[in-house]
C-alpha cells in the first residue's frame, strides 16, 4: 500500500500574505451594495471577468461620443484610515470621476473601481464599495464591476488606495467647452461641500504635522470634530449639471479640483477671452481659514491647492443666469454669479483673474 504523501512545507500564497478566502468573502459582502447601483442597461451580475452594459441605449443619439475619465481620492484615504471610517471614501471617488465627465456635457453611464489593500479585511472592503455604490446612485450611473487587489509588503495591513474609471455619453453637437463661451457670459459658482478630495497633502501637513491637531479635536468654528470635517464627502454635481443642460443654455462647466478655481476655470476659457471672478461674492467655509491660519499659508498657495468653497462652475449666457441659479436652488445647490467673461487684454495675460477680498 503506498505511503501517504508528506504534508508540503513549500511556500503558499497565504503565507506570502494573500488571503483568497477573505477576498471571496469581501465579494459576497459587497454584492448587496453593487446591486443598488444599477441602471436598466446593466447586464450580468457581480463576479464576472468584465462588466457588461447594454450599448443599445446609444441608438437614441444621432452621433454619440463616449467620454472617459479616471481618478482617485488622493491622500484623503489616509484620514479615513486613521479614523477607521471607510464608508464615504467611495463617494469621493465617484464624485471625482463623474464630475469630470459632466464637464463636457456627458451623462455618466457606468463606473468600475480598483481597490488596492495591504490586507483584505472583507468588512472594510465592503464599506468602501458601499460608498462607491451610493455615490453611483447619486450620480445616476451604474457600478458594473471592479477589482480588489491584495498587495502585502507594498502596503501596510491597514492601508489601501482607491481609483476608478467612468464612461459617459454626449451628443456630438452638444459637447460643451471653450468654443461656446462668449463675451458677456456669466460665471456661475456652485458651492462645495468642503475640501472635497484635493489638497489633502497640504491640509494634513498643516493640521497634523505643524499644528499637531488630533482628528478627535472638536473645532468650534467647524461645529464638529476635525475628522468629521476632513471626511465630509465630495459633492456630486453630475445630475445637477445635466439638469441645467436640459432646461437652459450652458456654454461650459469647470470642475474645481487640484489647481484651484483659477487653474481649472482657465482650462475652458478661450485664448482671446478672460474670466474675471470676484472673491467678494462668497465666503469660503471655516476649514479654509483654519488651514491658512494654522499653516501661515499664503492666499495664492491656498487658492492653488484648495477649492475655497467653489466645487463646480458653469459659464452661461447672461440671459440664463437667473434660471440657472433657480434650478440649482431647487436641487439643493447653493449657486451665485461670481464673475463674467470679457475680452482678454491686448498682449495676452492670464485667462482668469480673481479680484477683491472674500466676503466676511
């Protein structure tokens, strides 16, 4: 009778730090959330090698253009990890992707995500996906798939990063952008929900390293703890912007992310025109003053790194400004006329100028 084979003493995937069973359990836990983030065009179920989306929806377009965007959340994930709170970071991810798509007028159709972890903790991964799914619902797009990768040795057991990619569609003759902007157009600012998901390397350096503040610290100016403020989800504007394009004339949008208001608005201002924005038309949230004061950060530095209270801008004909502001107000978005489009000075000059002081 042959002898029983000796138990192998060779290396295993588990010994190397990758837990396949934990990954399978994470998939099971996230299924209920992914199911909530679907559109009628979604095909198939979670667990396949690729997400499927019924492209026959494009038949209603004369000349459909597909728009694609990809982004991450940046070092805001470090705050989520320190607080052990992971159910909103996915919301941020969706916002960063879909609000880039809608800038050209595209309707976000679907997203995929990529979650890289040092160690798969199924409940934590499911919480991240929960946030992504909830964000997709708010954005009107489907979550059709994703990937969770375990990278021991590259990331610590409690570390992770997230990224996502989205696809949208816009009619070719409805694409928004610089070519539509005209002299006299109004610059409409839409309020941000806070820091959003940009500038956190500066914010963490100032508040944690220089000021030595703890996330549990209650900050009277904020009316809550520092951690609660820093994890405030990024506002998702996609359905609000699409509502504007369907009810009135819009020439361009600008998503205010890294580079600040001036840097991002400049991306949609034609070479021969200029956008003048009056700081006196709004008051930035308290968190922006806190960062500036705690780190002795200059105004130009703050304005290049942070959104300063404006998360999205619409450039519209002057005749449409009242309707735009009313429509946004009905949708719960605070908006105001922040500036105008003028001819650029002879010899060039900056595409965008911020004038005056912030209202107090």
